[in-house]
């Protein structure tokens, strides 16, 4: 059954430009829908107009690198370097402005505050809002299409008094998992043994954290295709290793925030997208919504894992994760207890192990 609806656009709406930008974003494979898209694609203009016509709000969750590039363009009034991530950021902002799609950068600014301090995060937030609330879609469309290099988007908004650097419980737990991933990666085990041990540890000693588990299974894979998910792990300067693990924990936090929001999307009448120019993170993101078993219209986790693991190993890992997920609510299972000192102690122990490792 076909659905007919009418959209009234302003006479100067840059339809062909916005359509081209949307095609570029789709081709980049860096914008991930948290829902099953129409057959024409998640970024098809007609599909997006129809979703809005049906009362859905559209929200994009950009990662820190994209948000920082958007803010920098507003601060400097120009595209200083049109590299691939910067072009992606221009395209994304232009598309969201033109299509009335909200950008929600909360996790990105918590990450920035944790790394560079609250003041730096507040200042960048002011410039991001200038970029997002500036002179409408047209300047961004012109920037994205390469017809404009300099742009005036206005002054930054006044910094808020909110503490963006306050501890996020979700990040702390993801950091503990990433420290465990790092510790196992530094041990002399086979990739399969490391991955199975991580899943066992999550089940018996910590918690089954889906996004973190998926992240780990791609990072630990023998194909080495996604080692950039955790950078500088074997650096002689062990502070660089810790910084890489913290960055990985923020990536996992972006993914877990995305999954949580998607879980509430129907109630809120929102459709969420996650956006990143990081190719390895983009490879992981679609796997978040895979099935532990094959089902109609949904790729199984084993299918995804076979892109980086031998087929038999992919099936064994999927089977193990399925067993843990299905029995995590078993009354006979010892449930790890998180007292007031559990998380800080786990972080200290994990960091001490990583720092003590010698190349």
C-alpha cells in the first residue's frame, strides 16, 4: 500500500544540494539509524519527511570529533582544513539544519570535559551552539558544497554553570571493561581465549554489557582490522596507553548511550542516529542491533563476527554470549555486588596492571 503525503518547502529550499549531501553521508557509512530504515535508505529525503509527517522527531548523536570540528568552524569562521572528517562534519551539520534534525552532543561534551576540563568544554559548547543555532541551513549547505570557505555564524553562547566533568557511572563501568580488554590483549593468549575469557569475566565477575562486549569482540579479532579501537596500548610511555584505553571507554559510552536512547525511542516518538567519521567505530555500530540468532530481516551476530573472525570462532563466541545473556537472570547465578569501593578499586587495579606492562 502506498502512502501519499504533501510537503511544503520554502521556495529557496536547496533541495538538490541537500539530496546530494544526504547521498554523501549515506555513502560514508558513518550515520547509523537506530531503527529499521525504509528500503530507499535511512537518509532518503522522502523517508525523513514522511517520518516527520507521522510525528517522529529525528535526533543525531554525533561523536566528539565531529562536534569539535563543527565548533571549530564556528570559532574560526572558516574551514581551515577540508579533510575527510571535517567534510563529514560540514555535511552532517548542513543536512541536520536543512532537514530539521536535532543534534544531541551530550556525551561528546562530557568526554571533552573529562579530558580537557570543564572550562574548555563549556567554551566549546558555546561555539557549538553558535554553529547549531546560527544563521540557518544556507551557510552550512554552501560550506558543505564547497562554494564557501568563510562563514559568520555569530558569537558563542554564554557558558552554563553546569559541571560537564562530573563522573558518569556508565563511563566508569565501561572504563573497567576496557581496562580488562587491555589486560587480556597484553597477555600471551590466543585471540579466541582472550575473547572467551572476557565474556566469562563479564558474566561471573562484572556484568554483561552488550556494547562493550561487541566492541571487544571486534578489537580482539585476529584479523587486526580494528586495532585502532584502542590506540597506543603497547606504547613505551604507559600514560599514552592509559589515554588510549580511556578514549576507547568513551567510544563504548557513545555506543551504550545510543542503545539506551533507541530503547526509549518508541515511547518518546523519536528516531535516533549515531554519527561518527571513525571507520572502525562505524564497523562496530551496526552490530549493536544484530541478533544472537538469525531472524527475518536481522543479521545475526555470528554473521557480523565472521567478517573479522574465522567462521568456527565466530559461532563459538556467539554461542557463549547467547548462553550468558539467557542465564544472566538465573537465581542460582552469583551476582557481582557493587559496593561503594568496588568501581574505584577495579579502576586502580586495572590501571596498575596496564602501567606495569613492559614492551
